[in-house]
C-alpha cells in the first residue's frame, strides 16, 4: 500500500482530519477567544473557524463521512485488518522516515506531518479496509498470480539496502578536515550534528535511514563509493554538486529474491485493486448502503 503517491495522499488526509479536530473543538467550546491580535485589530476564533469552514468545510465533512462509512461497512461485512499487515505497513513508513526508535518516529511524525502513531495506524487501517471493501467481490486465481511472478522476477527481488549516515560540507578543504577528525576517532553522529549542512539529516546525526542501492535517493557517484564500503567504515569525500559528502554504513541488508509464497497475498491484493474502476464510485455506493444524512448547508 505504501508508496510515494500513497504517502502524500495519507498526509493530505491527515491534514484534513487535523482541521476537522480543530474545527470541532472550537465549535463545542463555550468561550471562543481571540485567534490573533494585529495592531489594534482582533481576529476572533469565531472568524477564524468560520473561514476554515468556508474554505475546507465540505471537504473535511466528506472525508469524515467516508471514514465512518468504511469502518461501519467493514464491521458489517466482517472485514478486519490483520495486526501483522498493519505493523508491516507501519514499519515501512517508519523506515522511510529514517527513524530508529519509536520515540524518534513519534517526533518525526509530529514534526513533519503534525500527527502521531495512533492517528497513523487509524489512517492505514482505513486505507486497507477501503481497498478490501472495493475488492471483496473480485477473485484472482493462484495460477494468474504465479504467471505474473514468473514473468517479472525482478519486481520481487529485494535490492541491497544500507542504513546510511552522511556528513555534508561545503568545500573539499572542510571535507578533508572532517575526514581527518574521523580518522582520529571523532564520533560520526556528533560531527554530523556539528558540521553537516544538510538540514534534513544533520539534527539526527546524519541518519538517512535505510537506502535502497537501486533507488533514486543517491547519485551514481555515491552508489559507487558506498557499494564497496564496509560496515562501520567512513567513505572518502564524494563530490555532490557544489558540496561534498562523507558516508558511513551502520548496517547492510544483502539483496535477495522473495519467494512466491512470501508475496502471493500482497500480489493478489495488488491485482484485484487494479481492477477497481474508481474509489469514488465505491465510496458513493458505500454511503448509499450505510445511509448518510447531512444537516444544514455546507459551502461549496
């Protein structure tokens, strides 16, 4: 389920949910205080919430209705998400954030998406239940899956991955200084926090997370150096545009071929989902089945 497109869709959905929570809180609050004071002008919470409702009200309400409809219909149909599936998806997202501990992951979610692990789990569950409802009447036979597997073996190979750290500096001279300090026993993560100019990784000690060696996150020059780099060894400085990077591999996962049995159910869901014409149509049918009444007028 998790890919770049899906992840951004998930983040967008969470933004809507956060707006909904904020809106709901202020709608039920007995005292609406000022949202901001600009010079001698006060912008009230009521004005702020009214504008939120005007701009995002229909979209937020539709999103909330869709989630409730999916959870209710899945319960009626006896469709659930296996804990192993949920944890697998969560682990993939955690890996994409480059987080090593639950605490780091929680902090990264809060900082980058304004949410927490529990909200993320609910969003993953919603997406899985929606896909299951959309494909529940679609049958895909094992021999069809086996044919796809045999015809595209490269799709089901797991490329070599490295848990990578980096220090990025602005000049070859500074790269030489950093390399010398590392050779003298300086801690890589400490130097990354102090010297790296890469804003995304410096604060985490240069931690880039798990990187696929056939992915696009690294330029070819870096891949060539990293491919021959031993675990817990520091690379030579690699020219990266106007900057220089020094890498360190904390862990390595060698490439391996996934078996048909390992990928069969994931592939079955993928093939079935490809046959769904429109999720909007599915959601509309689910709304009719559950029954939805909208009170009042929402702005368009």
